[in-house]
């Protein structure tokens, strides 16, 4: 964790932001990307669409991991 001390104003939330932004960059649908980072759906969508997107999240997390491997 020594590297964390060398980054000013860093927080674990930055990892969520990086992941969410990267998923968008790769073409992930908004509802799936939001499910990946654990956001619940609000309003009428959250009331009527109870799908959790587990399979889709797995696919997109693998795509994100492959992207990071390629860096």
C-alpha cells in the first residue's frame, strides 16, 4: 500500500470511477455498467425491471480484465 501514499487525493472510489468509465469506453450498455459497480436502478425502471445482470456483468468484467491485460 505504499504506492497509495504517493498519489495525492486518491480514494478507493477512483477505482469504481475508472472501471465505470472504461466499461463505457469499451461499449458496455449503461444498465450493465451500473450493475457492475453495484448501483441500483431508481424510479419506475427499478420497480419493474428486477433483472440483476449477473451474466452480463461477468462478460463485461472479463472484457475489462482483457483490456487491462493488453495495456
